[in-house]
C-alpha cells in the first residue's frame, strides 16, 4: 500500500513485486514499503477467512438477542431472512469469482484506504511536528500488529542478517520522512505521479545491486520515464518546487527497501522483518518527537487514530489481494491512485494539477507499464528479453 511504508506504508516498487509474486506468493514481506512508504506494508501472514457460520452463537438454551426480538418485530424476521439470503448469495458469487477479479477488487479497496490515510496526514499538516505524527502512527501500527509478534517475541528477534535488518529500517526511515514531507508541501496529484518513478529506479538498482540483466528496450523505457519525471520537476521553470525532489528521493529509497527485503526474504520471516522495522522507526522518531512535542487536539487525535487504523487495514487488504490475484492483473489498479489523488486534491485541498504534471505523469505511467510488461517476458533462464 507504506505501503512510502513502509510508504507510510503505501504503493509501487512494482518491478520487484512482479518477480517475487511468482516466487513465493505466501511471503507478505515482498510487498513491504510499497507505494506509500508505509511501514506496516504487507505484514499479514496467510490468514484464513473467518467462517460465516457459528459466529457469536448464543449459549445452549439461551435465545439470545435475536431470539428475544424475533417475535416482537413486524413480519417475524422475514426482512432479516431476505437480507441473510442476499448475504449468502453475495458471498457465493464472491467465492465463485476468479482470483484475479477478487484480487483487483481488494486492491482497489486498499488503494481507497491508502488515499484516506494520506488525506488525514495531509489534513494534520504542519499542525503537529512530522516526527510526532509518524511516531504516534508507528506505535499504533505496532500495537495493531502485536498478534504477529507476541507468539514468540524472542524468536522474532533472532535474525541472520542484523546489518540488512538495520539497513532496511534506516531506508524505511528515510523514505517515510521524505515521502510525508513531500505530501505536506506538494499537490496531491504531483506527489503521487512522482512516486510512480519507483519502477524506473528499480530497473537501475536491479542491475547495480542484484546484477540482473536488462535489455535495451527496458533501458529505453527507463530513460523515457525519467524524462517524464524531469517534466514534472520543471527544473528550468519558475514553478520548480524543491519538495518534488523529496518525492523522487522517497521513490528511490523505497526501491532500496525492496532490494533489502529480497535479499532477506529466503531466510527471514515476516514478523522478524516488521519487528526490526518498528524498533528502528520508533527509536529514530521518539527523540525528536518528544523534544518538539505538541499535544494533539481532540480533532487531531481522531485523525491520528484514523491514520493508524486505516493504514494498517489497507496493508492487510493489499496483502490479501496479492495472495489471491496475479501481479499482472493487480498492477493496472495502481494507476487509479492518480485518479483518487486528483479528486482528493481538487475537492478537499483546492489543488488543480498543471499541464506539466499531467504530461509528465502520462509519460512516467506509459514507461512504467512498458517496463512491467518486459519484466513479465522472461527467458527460460530468468533473464528479461528486453
């Protein structure tokens, strides 16, 4: 979703996402820090759905609230039976739908929730120090994820890659700070479009760090995509905004997060990766947050709670979507983020995207789509054909 975590934790690093999706669909860590640098990205282990029967059934011999009310309501519960029938019918249709369709729907729901989370953070704005906002958010996310840690907290602390764990945490820290700083000072649509450059950076870093081979077509698409980024940055015009560089930096750091996770995914479990991230982020935020602490107003507390709960729910749903749908089917849903960003910016923050943003975003999205298509076309040896 971050997930800048995290984005914090999002939504794209799609290059690595597509490759990993087919390697190990059950490893939720593959989706950490996608798109929004969200720190709780995809931490949910394979979770079986709750059965729809025998939920909150009354004790034997006890009629329960439904039984007590049944005889008093007009129609003796026929409306309730009809609703129950519709519910069962809807559930049956949902289960009968293809995995790609269900995954796409869940991905869209996650994107909506991510947009809500980002809106609340932008609404809080500079009313609170950013480190305080992110500390409260991270503490809430950690609390909500405690069931993942508590079965064996000491076991979750055992790692074979302490250096990579700490590096991943520091990269998450940088991506969150740069992402959310850009969010506060950039138009929503521009910030979202700039973050699509993650896939382009991933192509470059995959060659440098992971020694992957990239053909001339993908290099060409990457260069064209960076031209789109430059158009949005407007380096020679009076509209240049230095905070746009922070959005690009966040995209680059998220790629670093993705690479470190790929290097650890074979030996480290989800709980370990997420626990070390929580430790690093809380440790980094607590000092500055306490030094510049400002007590939130009741309204700000409500927004902070929404940020933590909705962001965690978005990561959970996004992880579930990635488990049941193919990466190639889910990828196009990512670009609905720009639609939501334009709508939220226009209706809530009176932001109107300029021509440079729209043209640059179109170029970046086209280059990203092409790059992802080439990623899917691999030779038998695993090398991209183009």
